[in-house]
């Protein structure tokens, strides 16, 4: 999965955990047996900090346990929020009128993909997935633009959405996904022309406020769902982060069919 914000999030998370550990240890010290006179003494900030420091060195396992408990609670809360968001935003996820749809428009299972045209992991599975979805004959695929890798990604996303107006979304999507190398703005223009798109009209359509609104909405959806990178798939009621094989995707689709049936 392509995720450029992992290092920043890691530093933020460690800061939170360090504060948690300090707060926990301070609580342990203050909650222990003490006389009124000792409690008054412990109000001295320097002495409290020294006690916390000494306790941490003597009992590091307490901090580890606290961090593990805290992380488990955070993960549980995030998972619950994700499930609720999937339910609350389901209509927008699978039936937004401006989201490109491939496969069978009335298929019995819907697969939603959040992706970036410059993401190597997205590109590695794109062609095999489309062939697998269309070969199934009863899968509906909804594409959500999530251009997180710079201006070129956003340009490509706008071009693909605008290509719908000329009936060329599938052709341009595949051309962009199968392109080898670092995709540039000039590459997007050239590939659009290669698949029979009127490039001048495409660029005019790309300026439509509706195109920007679609990308902004999909970006907001990704954030609400806790999607941090690309690709990310939603199959039935399950969110799957990262690239998976076509075989694994087929299993997910079969499981969704069984659940719905």
C-alpha cells in the first residue's frame, strides 16, 4: 500500500503513547500508600518527575502493558467507527452518480476501489482485476479517485473523470494504469489521444467544478473510513487495505455473495 504519511503518524502516535506512559506512572505513584505529609511533599514537581523516572526504569513492563492496552483500545474504536461509516455512507460509496462504474452495472456484488494512478501497487493489480471482474459477469466495480501522490496524480484523476463525458473512461483508466514509468501531465495527454479522446475537449471538461467536487468527496470518504493509502477496496461490508491477488479478491467476492444470499 502506498502511504506517504506513515512516518508522520508514527511520530505523533509515539508522542501520545509517551504522554500516556508518563500519566500512568504518575497516577501509580500518587495513588500508592502515602501520608498527608508525603502527599504534600510529592507536590514538588521535580520530586514527582524523579519518582516517575525511577519507577519507569525499575518496571518498564508496566509501560509496555499500558501502551499495548492503549493501542488495542484505539484499534477497537477505529474498527467500530469504520464499520459505522461503511453503513452510514454506503449509498454514497456505491451509488454516487458521478463515480465511474465498470463490470456489470446491475451486478449482485459491488467492489469499490480507492486508488491513485501513480501508485505502483494499484497499477500492479489493475488489469488483472478488471479482467477478472468483467469475466465474472456479475460484479459491479465503482472507482473512487484518491490522488495522494502529487499534482500529476490529481491531473490524471481529473482527466479520467472527464473522459467519462466522451465514453472513454475504461480506455483511459487502463492506459494510465498500465503505463510504465513516472506518469507526467504530458503522458496523460498523450495517452488520452492514443485511446481516441479529443484532448482539447477533455481539458475543458477537466475544469468543471463537478470534477473537483467528485475528487473532494471521494477524498473525504477515504478520510472518514480511515483509509491511509492506496489501493483500498470495499467488498460487501469489508474494507481491505492494500493490494491483494485476483484469487484472494475472488474469495472475498464469493464470501460477499454468500452473506447477501
